[in-house]
């Protein structure tokens, strides 16, 4: 008796939602997670070990093991990711199928029951995203919906962000940076848009996140410069112009001052 060869199953297409380990996020350089940037999709960071500081929408806080931080799409953020930091990042995709919180949340899960409940949801989601079984996309979307419900139910226990003028101004500033960091505008122009002086804006930023207003703006531009140099073949002069620099030479000097490398050296040394 002979058997006809069976066709190999087609490789499963990537899902819009995914679960990525935090150490993997930092592959290619810790700037991937530590520099200020925003994503086009919501993300939930789940830290299981280690500690550091995380800045979300201009507010810096410490984080430790069993901390969950939800960051809405378009929200500027960055976090320390030393070698002892472990955990996962849940990316919801650009068009989540279920409602999610409209504001950032920082949850410190101190009781074992809440830790186990969230870990079970995350493990189930990860299993579906890594499987090739029929219906895996629907199952993964449903688990994401359950994670959204879990966030909603636990939102009341999140660290409360200070509802003061400084916090509101810092968030408005980071939102404005994210919208216009490519224009080449300086801190004075942003401060004018916000109706404050550059001195006051810097004082507020130092109060909420320990950085100057210029430091936040430069960090956002530097992340984008590194990303374009690392992930694309865009010529250096085009990277410079896309970020509002008046010349490639000025961009090169600014990049080298910040990183110790020229843009070309940085690109050549990428993994």
C-alpha cells in the first residue's frame, strides 16, 4: 500500500497582537526602550523581576516586580531596562477589537491572587499567539478582551497620577512633542504654544520627571534618529531633514554629541 505525500501546512500568518519579552525589546540597544517614544498601538508592560524607573506622559515613577503598566497608543514613554529586568510586553495591535482604558495605568499587584489571575490570562494569550491552531486569531482577540476587562476592574487600585497643574502641563507638553518633534521647533516654540515661559516649562518637567524640557525633546528626536538609522536605509541627509535639522552636518554634530558616534558609525555597528 502506498500513501500520497501530504502537503505541509502553511505557516501561520503573524497576528496583529503579540507578546514579547522585555529583554527582547531591548535587543539592538537599550535605547529601544529607554529613550522617549510613542507607539501607534496600546501596550501593556508586565514586569516580573527587577526594578527601575518608567516615564509615561511626562511623569516618572519607580516600578518593581509584579507591576503592570498600561500605555495608550500615542503616549510618549520610556523605561529603564537593566540586565535584571524581566517581564513581557503585550501589544494590542492598531485596531483593538475591545475597549481599553483611555489613560495610562500603573498597577502594583501585591497579592498572590491578582498576580495569578493576570499571569493565567497572559499565558493563555501567549499560547494562542504562538500556536498554529484554527481560530487562534479569534481566541487571541478574546483573551485581549479579557485583559481589557481585567484592567477595567483593577483600575481603581492603580497608582493615582497627581491631578495638579504641573502634571497636566507635562502631559500636554509630551503630547505636543509627539505630534510635532519632526518640525525642528525648539522648547521656546512649544512653551509659547502651551501659554507658559520656557523657564516654567523646564521647572515643571524637572518636577514631574526629573528632566528638562529640552532633554525630553532631544530624547524623542534621538530615538527617532536611531530608529531610522537602524531600521531603514534612508540616507543620513534624509534622516536629518525628516527630523527638522537644517543640515546633515548639524545633525551629525548633534548625534555625535549625544551618542559618541556619528550617524554613519552607528549604522555600521548595528547588529
